[in-house]
């Protein structure tokens, strides 16, 4: 069994590490930070992600710490409610027909509990080189720099991409002009906006808003062109969502740059790029972390059962679906660095290509469309899109089709990670 090094203890690196450890591999995780990051980023877990996490016994404790959101809502700042999409129509498709609202660090803490001291905090991966024996990773830790050796390095170091850059892999795409200001507030929006759900996309040509209920607080996401640190401006922005005689209490604020970028390739020999290290997208629709977790399950399948047989920890009964011969990597390849043979080498090539396709052709397209629709300036186009949404939400057959995409079930099924 290979010895696998993982850069980054975010949700994706830790999911990968747990899956590989449960498949019998030895794993060492290097995390630059002192602890799991508690930055307010992902809060939405989609149904297929819960189906996958269920297989490793993580879904249930996560659900116990989160809030179930069976319905998500589209609103218009002027017109009010546009559409309610109810995941109940997915009852025959998933064991978890709802979005789970839970902070991403809660998933990380649960996974960390499985890994113990194989996760080394305050260890930053600086560089990587490869030879016939595998990968050599230069790591800066409290005791100074050292070199760790493994058969593979999984780069789950997020968007900064130290490993990706060291390998000269381009991160192709663009950065939106809008940045996102996320304000966490104790204000009870649910008492002021009738019928408000826990996940709400509120369109507006000038200033759209995303209102998300997480267990800790409401998260209010605004598009902004520059950093805003002035609490009086935050107050004005929040008063524009719901006028309150009592000033808003903002308990946290964070600014994010937003990108649509996908790495030129997800594999370079024994180095695999995964999660935000491989792809980043607009958070509208809540797909980035979910997609990274799907990368992890798919990669664990390719590494532990490269011939597509047997049951591993993810229970999917196989690695990535083979897609025929030729340059897709299905021909004979060299032995993997740990002697894993051509099967694993081939499976990893297929994994890299398939996951890149999902990032490019599914997540990038849907999240970009979501982000642009929310801020649509043309009144005619905005109205048409809203009518389309309302009609889809009102018809159970169309609502199911819509939700199969927005919940990422189609993406996961297309890869054979979950049965159709
Ligand atoms: C405002 C916002 C809201 C979002 N909401 C959602 C949502 O609801 N649902 C969703 O699916 N996604 C959402 N996302 C996206 C989601 O947060 C990311 O996709 C997710 O965090 C990616 O996980 P990751 O493990 O790949 O990377 P990260 O979470 O970035 O973790 C990478 C880890 O690697 C460490 N690291 C970095 N460099 C090194 C190095 N050189 N050596 C060692 N360690 C290193 C970092 O310290 C970090 O701990 C949102 C993003 C934003 C900005």
C-alpha cells in the first residue's frame, strides 16, 4: 500500500486522508495553519455529499451539528418571493433530501478526530520533487525545514496553490470584478421576512444579497467593488435588506476575491491536485467544497481500487469510470511509484481528466450562471429568468430536474460515485 502525503487540512485534504487511511494506506497531512481554519466559508452541504459522507459515518454527526434546509428560495429585492425549490422531490434520489447548513470547520473537526496525530499543524509545504521512488516534499515546520518522502502527494492546499505553482501548472480562468463581503449577524431575519427559508438568493440589479442561516449566525453576502471596513456602511447595507429600529450586531466580517479558475491539469506524475487547489468558483450555489469532497471520494476509489473492483471505504465499488482507449489514459502506463502497477496509473489519469471535466463543464457553468443571474441588470431578462424559475419550482417533474443539477446529484452520478 502506498504512503501518501497530503498538503492542507481543509475539508478536502482531511476527507481524502480519512478515505485513504481507511483503505489501509499510511497518510501524513501537513497543514500550514496552527489549527483548523474557522473562516466563514462553506456552509452548504448538498445531498450527494451527505450520501457519500454517510458511507464513512460522518454524515450523521455532521447533521447533528447543522440545520436541515429542505427548501431554498429565490427572491427579488423589489418583488419578494420568486420560487421555493423543495428537495422533497428528491426523496427517491437521495437519503438526504435537503441541504445541510453547517460550518465547514465542523466537518474538518470530525475528520480530524479520525486522523489524530497524522495531521501536522504548523507544517508548510514549500516544494516538491519527484524521482523513480516517488515524491520528496520540502516541509517547513516548528523544528525547521525537512524532507518528507512518499509515494504520492495530494495537493489540497487550497487556492494559493504553492504546489501547483511549484509545478508550473497554470490556473486558468478569471477573477470577477465583484468581491464578496460576508457579514455575520445575530439579527433574526426570519422574524422579519415572511416565509424566509435558511438559504435565500435575493436578486437585484444593483446589490444582490445571499442570506444564509448557519448554526452560528445569519451570513449575509454582498457583492462589493472594494473592501468595506466601516461599520456604518455595513449598517446601511443591512438596513437595506430589512429596516430595523435596532442597529444590527455584526459579529464577524470577511472579504473574499471570487474567481472561476481550473488548473491546466490535475495530475503531474505522483502529485494530484484536488479541491480548491485544482478548481475555484463563485460560491453562489455552494458547490466548491462539495465538488472537492466529490474529488476526494473519486480519488480514493482510483487509488484503492484502480481496477474498479471490490468495496473500499466509500462503498462505490470502483474507481473512476473508464472511458475507452487512447490518450485518456486507458492504455498501458508505467507502474505507479509504489509499484501500484499500471492499473493505478491509468485510474489516476482517468480520475484527473474526469474531475477536470466536472469542474469545467458542470460546476464552472452553473456557478457562473448563478452569480450573473442574481445581478442581472436587464429587466426583461431578469423577469424571464424569474418566471422560468417559478414555473420550474411549481412543477414537481421540472423541480426534480432542476434540483438534480443544483444539488450536484447529476455530477456525482455521471462519475459513477452514486448509483442513478
Ligand atoms: C464566502 C464563501 C462561501 C462559500 N460557501 C460554500 C458553500 O456553501 N458550499 C461549498 O461547497 N463551497 C463553498 N465555498 C467554497 C469552499 O469554502 C471551498 O471550496 C473549500 O474551502 C475548499 O476546501 P479545500 O480543502 O480544497 O481548501 P481550503 O479550505 O482552502 O483548505 C486548504 C488548507 O491548506 C492549507 N495550506 C495552504 N497552503 C499550504 C501549504 N503550502 N502547506 C500546507 N498547508 C497549506 C490552508 O491553511 C488550509 O487549511 C465558499 C467559499 C467562499 C469564499
